[in-house]
């Protein structure tokens, strides 16, 4: 029986990709930097590279932000200068932040407990969740920067289950990445649910469930509950 839903945040609840694109393009314009598709692609490549270093423990959360600022400006910015550059970007990003339209209706429809597990930093995710008006919908927010392990490491999922006081089989995890979210959750003993909004799925690994929109989640959780009851 599924008692709780554990959620990814970026690109599952928060429309991060659209918010980031709007924010960084406005920031590039304000900073007098090139503002085109090539610049956006470079920003995303730099972000992926430096964030991977954070997840690997090579950089702190703040250090990966500084490296992104230095890479995009091409300047040997001091820590204070890099922090200021990134803070100016965040103003534009947070102004653009929005939740996907199917999030609130699904939260309203589900009787389950809810929590978030994110490969990010609690301070910043708390602020974004509050800005979306959704903080009171989740009893816990856990982030890799504080729990010491990151998805898809089973330890990250199990730490969240411990906070909820539930066994992994009692928890469903919903996220937009097949490998990091759904497979990671499955391998930790949770119900791994891949939110495939783009419809890119061709074949689905064993033990992973797929939904194309959050509106499909209530029916899936009901089906998982029936499976558990019949065993």
C-alpha cells in the first residue's frame, strides 16, 4: 500500500527549464552578454558540467554557482563578484518561476502524505517552494546538499523514507528523469514513477512506471494499492 508520494522538484513541480530560460536570457541582456540560442545552449552545458561536480562532491553548492558565473563571463571573477553575478541572475529566474499547471490539482486529488527529495540545496528550494505557494503541501523537503547523498544513490531515497517513518515499499517516487529518479527509486525499493512529459519513452525498464502527465498519477497509485492488497 502506497502511503506517501516523494517528489522531485525541478522540472517535476517547478517548470525549471522554462523559468531558467526566461531568467538567464533577461540576465544576459542586462549584463550586455550575447543573448541567443547559442548562449542559452552554452549556459545549459556549463550548468550541467558544474552541477555534476557538485553532486560528485568536488564543489560546494555555492562554488558550482561561482564556476558557472566565471565560465559565462570568461572573467577571473573573485568569489564576491561571482556571487553578485549569480544573485542578479536569480532575481530574473525567481520572477519567472512557475509550477506546472497539473501540480495543484493532483495534490488536491491525492489523499497521500507528500515530501520532496531534490538534488539541490534546501535553502534555495525552500524559498522557491514558498514562492510557488506550495510549501505547506509537503511535510518534508530533503536535499542532497544537506543529507550527504544524491539521487540515484539509494541512500538518498532511504534517508527520505526514514524521515517519513515508512518502508520503501510504502513510498512512490515521482520524477522527470528516468535514470536519476525512477530507476534510482526502484533500486532503493520504492515505486519508481517516471514523469515523461515529453513523451520520449520507447521501452520501459522492468519495475518502473511511466506517466505522461501528473493527471495520470491518481489512477496509477490506486492500481499500485490494489496490487499491494492482492499479495
